[in-house]
């Protein structure tokens, strides 16, 4: 009998399990659907804020270079995801990929990591959606106080509505997402075109402002791991500022990996999943860079700095107001509201598919993996919706948001290494897409993601380690003994979930 920590689930077995009646997802998505999901989850409210704030506080007009660096780093990981998803078109994304390469324990750890990432992200974005409702409709924020407890019922409502929508299947979700995504992309294009008329060439000079040394105040929980290791205090502007800016804006791209969670529901996954991943990343990269070029041309980076005062948030709307185009703020808010709607929906769907894969493998209660006549894991969908709604409505999440970043980067690192491992272990496998220059591309991806992880705070690392430690306990208490792979090795009969 194999070591339970290292036992791997073969690609053939993973694919065979997708056809088991009772835990089968419906194949209905195309490359277009996947591209929509990718754009839908990446383009949110951040497109209207992150470029402006990073230009003002770190990179100056060269923030567009920061976006290029971040896009390249993200693209390296995307190539690795595309190869894995085309080789192993099964729900679960990084969890499933890790099961086939590193073994069950590593797969559980990355699955546990993704649970944290998607749940907090969906709840945090739902909370942001609620705050934009009052701005768009000119009303008070949908928040009430009950028994001394602050309840964000707007956030809970949007999660509930989208959860119901997801129970109708991925195709219906894709159609709704396509409409809303079209609205927010139209808003983005509108502000780019209108903003271009207010660009002043002088605002691009100096393109890379002179570096300003940061103040050294000793190590603290807010210090980055890199600062603690190097003993440095960082700097603002200059090329260091451009690199620091890349670490910040990288997180604006987070979400394209969710496309891989839909591989099992794709009609031609070997061809369409890589197209969906790489196509959506290319589209959002162009949009982000275009918005950044416009905002830094409309306003001096000094006016966009947090220290500039005025009591206003430094974002794209602020750049328009400096040029007397105040009506744009409402348009931008509408785009942000539409953007956040689809982000919440796709994050919920990604969470559902990861948990579905873990439950089907027995690492979570297997009954949760039962699918409906529409080929949807309704039990998991409803359960996730309830948990996320409670967190979004009752728990302050701002301080936990950075866990989304470290969780995503950790997954990127494992997937990148996994490509090298699977190439060596199973060179015979049919790969619908092959990442170029292996092992160079995966190694560069690991180095890029590692650098970005070093730029996260000690507090974030501590919380991440605590969550992972909790996951280790759950694995040894429950998952290890209920693993379907382990039960098969022991000769046990796996119960059917079919009616």
C-alpha cells in the first residue's frame, strides 16, 4: 500500500471519475464562454483605482511598465495552467493538478488554500459591491444595525441571488456574465476614449521619477518579508518603485486561474481551455495598460499620491474631476458595480468546483459531490453561498484581503513546478497545449511569484501559516481516512451517489 501522503491520482483515473453517474458535470462551455469568465472575474472595480493609486504612491507615470512586468509574470503562470488544464481537463484546477503530481497531501493543502482564497475574495468583493450601490443610485448604503451588530444586507443579497443563478448551470451563468461583462467593458472603453482628449504630455515627465528613500522604522507586522530579510526600508519611485508597483498591480490580474476550474465542463477542453486562459489574460492586460496610460496623462502622478490630500480617493474618477469632467464619476461607478457583480459570481463558481473535486475524491464528505439533473453540485453551491453571505454581511474583511494574494501565488508556484514534474513523469500524455521552453518558463514563473510573495507583510504570512496548520489537522483527522483513492487501495467498494 502506498504512502497516503504521497499517493497520486493518475490522469487516467481523474478523467474516468468525471464520467461516474451522480457526480458528473455537464459539458457545455466553449472557448468564448471561458474567455468571458476570465474577463468577468479579472476586470472589477480595481481597474478604475489600482493604476491611479500605484502611480501616485510608487511608480509615477511608469506604472504602465509595472503593469507590463506584472502581466509577464502572470503570463508565465498562465502558460503553465494552460498546459495542465489541457492535459487534465478535470474540475479543481490547482488541486487536481497537484493530486496528479505531488500526491494527496499536497493536493489537500492547495485545495485548502484555494478554499480560503475564493471564500474571502467572494465575500470581500460582495462587500465592495454593496458600497457601490449607494453611489450609483444616490441612496444610503444597504447596511443596517441589528442588536448592535452591523449587517451588510446588500452584500448578502447579491451573494444569494448569484448563488441561485449558479444552480441553473454554467451555461446560464456564462450568458448572464456575458451581458454584464459587455456593460463594464463598454464603460472602460468609454472612459479611455473620453479621457484621451484630456491627456497632457507634460504629465508623463519624468516618466520614472527620481527615487525617494523610505523611512526606516524597524521590523513590524506590516513590514514585508523582503524588508525583514534584507534589512531595507524600501523606496518610492525610481526603478525600485516600478518593481514594487508591479508587486501591487499583479493582484489586479488575479482570477484568470479560475478558468481552469471549468475545464471539466468544457466541450473541447484540450483546445478551448488554453484559449480561454490566455485570451482573457491578453484582453485584460490591454485594458489595464490603456486605462493606466490615460489616468497618468490626465493628472500628474503627484496629484494622485495618497499624501496629496483633498480628502478624495485617488482613482480614475478623481483624475476626471481634476479636468472638470465630473459626470464621469457616475459612469465609472456603474462600470464598477457591473464589474463586481461578475467577479462575485465567477469566484463563487470557482469555489464550488474546487470543493466539488475535493468531495468527489472523499477528502470532504462525499455526499456533497452529488450533482443535479442539470449537472450542477447544488449542495456545495448552496453551502458556499450561505457561508460567503454570512462572511460578507457580518465580518469585516479588509484586513484579511491580503490572504487572497498569498493563496493565489502559492497555487501558481505549485502549478508551475507541477508542469516540470508531469513532463518528466508522464511524457507520453497527450497535451492539447504545451508551454514553451520548459523548464525555463515554469522556473521563471516560480521566481516571479516567489518575488511577489516576499513583498507581502509578515502579518499576512502568519495568518497564512495558521490557516495551513488548521488544514493539516483536518486532513489527518478526516480526509486521510476517507480518501476515495485510499479506500480503493484497501479494496473497499465506493458507494454510488446516483439516485
